[in-house]
C-alpha cells in the first residue's frame, strides 16, 4: 500500500491517479477527511481515505500501518515539519516527496544516516526541480572533461492549468526576495532572460526563481554559476511579477489571494502544457536538454514522484537520502517520462 499525504490536492491527485492506474493500492490522506473520501471514491475501488496531518507524528504513524511507501504532496515543506519523516522511520516505510523548497532540500540530509541504517529510502524533490532538472543535467554532462562554466535551469508553465492557492502563495513569497546563488545574490522574479524552448512554445523571456538547484547543481556538476528561471505563458503575468519584484519582498497573503482570484477567469486561455529545460554552457559549446508536453504540465511535474514510489515498491533502490534521479537512474527517470507520454530532447 502507498499512502499519499495531500492526495486530494492538485499534485497529490495526479500522483494518486498515476499510482492507482499502475495497479497499486493507495490511501489518500489529509487533514480534510471529507475531501480525502470524495477523492478516493472518484479514483476507484483500490483507493482508500484517511484523516492525517503531516505535522502530527501520531496521526502519521496510524495511517502508515501496513504501508510500504509514503508520498508527501503536502507543502509548504518547512524545515521544522519533520514529523512525517520520523513516522516513516518508526513505521519502516519509504518516503517520497514533491518538495522544491530549498530549505527542505538542506534539511532532509540530516536524516540520511538514519534512513540508510533502517534500509529505507528518503527520495526528496521528486518534481520539476530538482527531480527532472537533475536527471537532464546528469545525462547532458556525460562525457564532459570539465565542469560547465554555468548552468541554467528553466521552468515554463502553460496558462491552462489548475492553480492552487498554495502554489500561488509560494510564488508570491519569492517576489522581490533575495536568492543566494553560487555566483552572488539574485532577485526573485527579476532578471528577464530569453530561453530557447522547443516548439510549440518557442523562445520565452523568463524570470529568476528560487529552487534547490542552486545547491544541487554545484554538487552534481562542479559548476560555480547557476541560474534558475521560471515563467508563465501569458506575457502579462510575467510582466506583472517583474514589476512587483521591483518593489521588493513586500508581498504576502493579501497579494496571493488577489492573484489567485484574478487568475481564475483567465484560466481557460492558452495551453495546459509546460517544459523543464536545462542548459550547460561550456567555453566552446552549449548542451541543452528539455522534458516537455503540449498538455499536462502538472502531470509532468508530479510524475517523478509516481516513478519513485513505483520503484520503491518494485525493486532495489538506493537507500538513504537521495533525489529521484539518484534512486532510479537519470536515464531511467527520463525514459519513464517518455513512457507517460512526454517528450525528452537532448
């Protein structure tokens, strides 16, 4: 059995659906039992529901009885909220999450030894950043004699995608905020750069974003210069975020609520697709890789968690604290994306 915490949210429902379609017995857990039961009924006969809170050790342990893997889709992944990790250790259950919070990516390595000693895997960041971006970077760097001079990771999001309030709130928290990069300080949602994306998206002007890749890419590739870019399909959205960033990190709940509500009437416009791109810049050439789809950008982001959970249920996976591409293998992860209907170009 696989327990998906936050299994009725935007990303949690995609993870639950992917695992259920693969024939796995799943339990959808969350603080709202009513929503969990409704989502489980819609999913099918192998889906169950439970009430649990990822910040409550006892409730996590209760729902993990008999489980093999726990998948956390319940943000915001704060460094102090490690109760689910402790519950997995107590219950002997593998752990997977979709976290792209940089502070969480630093915190989880404190659990590396304890998970390894229990013969368990803690697979974090099984999403766009650093799950897919890391897999692309590993494959692109194969055979290179030297580290790249710089690395640029980019996320492009089609407009016709459900936008949960939590995701909007997370984005708003980055507006105008300082980003500590290996080469110096950047500004969240500042710094327009033109990024070449495959058709049907084409070249796009994207903005600075916070991501674990600022820590992951130097460790992975030995580079001392990393930028992470993100942007939306509607140019007006990018311009709005850029203008807000110029005012500094003064935006909070009210701004997030306003943007969430204002975006709803425009949600029908554009594509539901998206892309994750990685570029390695060497003195005499550039290596580019991209995972993308004309539809289903959020499914693309959620799929590394599906692949990691499947892998932990079905075979021998590296123990301790790892990222999805370290657990499964970079090429294997990218192949799994292709099998799910997405394109990968290197």
